């Protein structure tokens, strides 16, 4: 019997490819998808995707969905309380592993593994250290379809928001941008592919600009804010 695992689902392409590889390898029993939600906006953090589309995704993928709702700016105490409650639910189901779509960010992996270690769980990283150019081409060749829902203006301009990722998209990326957006250059919503029972229907809405203050220790940018462009997706 395979050990039980929860899959940390962001709604984007890396999650979709990592889930595909996990199911293909058949080493774990994936019990459900876990996604962090902004409680106020009911959208996935940074991806900007509304929970209604997330629920459609989970339904098409055939997995129960666990939504971890977080305040807009949670205190450490609030975050720990919510995490503790979520973790309790997960562990009560006999789940021993947590699967992520991370590729090469060492600090992020260490943080995840350290957090899991405190509760006696193990992290699994199906895409770890695979070349990101190879990954994005594999993703497309498998027939996955994904749309860019958020871009960081530090790396990409507004025109990239709302684009479907294809081979032309990859060619248009500046040299300093990772083809999988692993450094946070862009985020996506995957709406079709080999692990979906049916495509997730949506309409493309408006492109919205949002700004977030930079840490006070950052002295490079005098404006002191990050600029992001979000493409709103509307559930049909």
C-alpha cells in the first residue's frame, strides 16, 4: 500500500506537471489538494484566481479540495493557529507526505521541510532540479494548457498577462526570466491537460494593476513598491 500524501496545489502549471508525474510514478496515494486562499478576496494568493475556478479544477482532476483560508495580512500567531488546525485535519487522515511543485529554490524547500519535520511529515518534490526549459516544453508536449494570471513588472510588462503559454510565449520571454517563472516572474492557471477529466471553462476578464510595498530594507528602488499585473478569469 502506498503512503498517503496531500498535494499542495497552486492551480498553476508547475503544480499540474508535478501532480501528473506523481500519479504516473504511483508511489503515493494522493488524498486531496491543499490550497491557500485569501479569505477576504476568496482568491489564491499571488495567482489571483477566484476560488470558484479552483473548485472547478479540483472537480475536473477528481480530488477533494482543502482550502486553507488566511487573512489578508495574518499575524504569525494567526498563521500558526490556522496551520495547526489544517495540519490536524491532514494528519487525522493518516497522511505522512506533502507534495510540492518547487523546482530549484533551495531556501523555500528547506523552509517547507523544516516545517514538516516539526509535525513528523515528509516533503516530496517531483520536479526538483529538472531543467526548467525542459520542463516547460514537456508540459506543452503533454497537452497541458495554461494561461498567465499574474506578472511581476520587475521582469515582464503588462502584455504578458492573459497570454496562453505556448512555444511563442517562451520565445518572447526576456533572457533574465526563467521559462517556468520559478523566481516569481509570473503565475498561471492550468485549465486542461492529460490529468483533467474535462477543460475548466472561463472567460478572460480585465487586466488589473496592483502594488505591494517593498521591505523597508530595500534601498534599490526609491518608489518602494512591487507592481504586479493580474488577469482576471471569470468562471462560466
